[in-house]
C-alpha cells in the first residue's frame, strides 16, 4: 500500500515538473528580432512582442 502511494506522489511530481518545463520553454529564451523590433525570435520561430498588461499565456497548437 505504501509503495503505491510513493509511486502516485512521484507521478504527480513528474507531471508538475513537465508542466513547469513546458511553460518555461514557451516563456524564456526569446530575443528581439533584428529585422523588426516588434517581434521576437527563438530558433526559426517568431512571435509578436507583447509588453506590460498585453502579456498573456496561451496554449500552442501544432499539427503533427
């Protein structure tokens, strides 16, 4: 019984860690675009820069 509880807690911890990493990956590592300062780049992806009260977190949908 105690072993199953440990695995359940480990599973919750790993899930939380994965969620936090996903949010960190989306939020961090962006640089102001050299071509247009209203955009920011990360690798081959660009997005519009949002500042102040315009900042939001949204889910990203990708097709496989």
